[in-house]
């Protein structure tokens, strides 16, 4: 297998990237300047050393606790439960929510072998027991798995 084939195959493993998109990306990287490719490679190589789950909410962060959990101006009486760290970013971008988050790390999906024990429900229950939340928002995705997860939480 050539270096180009390896790159295309590796890129096609990214979510939403099929063989054609992977091929376009690979050829783009070949034509791009060396410094950009080195910076990209360095960012990818260090991502798992620098970015990790927040010990409080489970969202991805470079500091612990994350900036949201450590922000004293946040409404600590509200907790928004989401499936993935990307969901936190989506809700934050609206600017409408100022409470805290809890990231489950996925959704219950029996067909994929993902049960409640694979998600951070234990940590969620501890947070609810220790916190003084007056409002808990279940913001799972509008899918069968998201609905199943929301029902389990209730």
C-alpha cells in the first residue's frame, strides 16, 4: 500500500468522510505547504495529551475543571444533560443557556451494545445528589437512542 493509499484510508475513517472526500483531502494536503501539514500533524499527535474530559461535567477541556464548570457566574441551579461534548458547544453557541452541563458520553443503544453502564449515569446521580439543582434539562438528541436515554433518566 502506498503512502497516499494509507492517508486516504486513514482519513476515510473520520466520521462523515467517505473515500471520495478522503481522496480530496489527501490531495489537498499534498498540495498544501509543508508548515501547514507539520502543524496539523503536531495538533493531531498531541490532542489526546492536551484535551481530556472535565472531571465534573465530562466535556472536553484543556483545564480541570473546564472553563464552564469553573465559571462562578454560571447558574448552578440548572443542569443540562447532553450526550456528547459537541452538544455543549452547540448549546453554548446559542448564548441562551447559562447553567451547568453533564455529558453522558453517548446514548443508550441496545442494538450497538451500549447500555446505561457504558455511560456516566453514576456520576450524574452523584452530581444531582450533591448539587442543589432546581431545574434539570434533558437535552438528548431526537433519535430513538436519545429518546431511550431520556426515558431512562426520568
